[in-house]
C-alpha cells in the first residue's frame, strides 16, 4: 500500500491555534501537520481605550486575539486580513468587521477607498499588531496625512531548530509539500535548513508560499517554489490541488 505523503505547515505558535488552513487541506489526499517556526510573545499589557468612532486596523490573527484581551468595546470598525482572522474576530464578538484579502497593501487600499474624508473625523485610527511588520502600514498612512496610533501587541521570535519528527519525515522522503506563510517564518526556515538539511533532502519537496515576497526568502534555484499571484491562503489549497490533479500525490 502506498504511503500517504505529508503536507507540513510552518507557522507561528501562540496562545491560540489557527487551524483554518489545516481544515482547508484535510480534503486533499495528504497527512497535514503543523510545526512552529516562530513563537508569539505578548508585549503590551495595558488596556486600550477604544470607542465606536475609532477604526482599528490589524493584519494578523494574533493581533485580533490580543486586541480582544485589551479592550471591552466590540462596536468599532475593524479591518482584518484573511478569512481565518475575520472568523476569529466574529467568534470574539467584534461587530463591524471589514475582511480584506491579499496582503497589508490590500488593507491600505480598502481603508483609503472607504475613508477618503476620515481625516476630519473625531475618532482615532489605530493599528494593533506585531512589533515587527514586513509592510509598515501605520507609517504609510501617516505619510498620506492620517493620524495613526500604533500598538505593538506582540513579538514573533524565531525558533532556530526543527522538530526531530519533521527531520525524520524529510529524511524518509515522506514530505511532498512545505507551506510558508510569512517572510520572517520563511527566512527562519531557510536559515535552519542550511544547518540541518541538505540539497538532496529538499530537492524533492514542493514549497507553497503565501506570496512572491515570502518565496524570495528561499534563496536556492533547485527549490521547487509555488505561490499565488494574489496573496491569499485559500489559493494555497488550489496550488496543491492543481498539482495533485496533474502529477498525483
């Protein structure tokens, strides 16, 4: 009997598990596993005063999670990025969720389109998210003339090793796909690979990245890298599904 291959998702590990992508991939003919590549650490502990006149921007799953712990208000407009984040926001009781797909630039464009005259409003624009961000959305909004308060709610610290189970799966040629969802995670993965794996280990694995920007952190020509034209976690499933239809598992 042919052994099922594995899809490995490398992602941040925090106080709440994000299972959205795992659930999406369960219908495919693979074993789906997730391993941490970043560790989430809370960095902001004070209550945040927010009113229903404010607009909140957050580009991450854990940004929404920690925001929910720091404010009791749920009636402000909340811009979120991706389906998993919007579902979490809904489950946590937020009322006015504006879901954006793509990357942080998509949130910027959606916000500008919806709030051309917001500069004269008495409410605040608040960015709540990670300490380090690949696209400085609050800075860009300030450059465009908006007044923005930024709260750095958490940090994402690198995990500088691989789980031994993952290494064993790779050595046994039982991994067909590795999924990388952030630039920092991909960079950390690549650094770990140079220490713990070799070209032969990696050359038979397909890499599905959330975007071209993430893919650029895998700096080896022999790696088989796939990414959608538009950053969207749902397109990861389509990439793998289309590959499966063409080549099998």
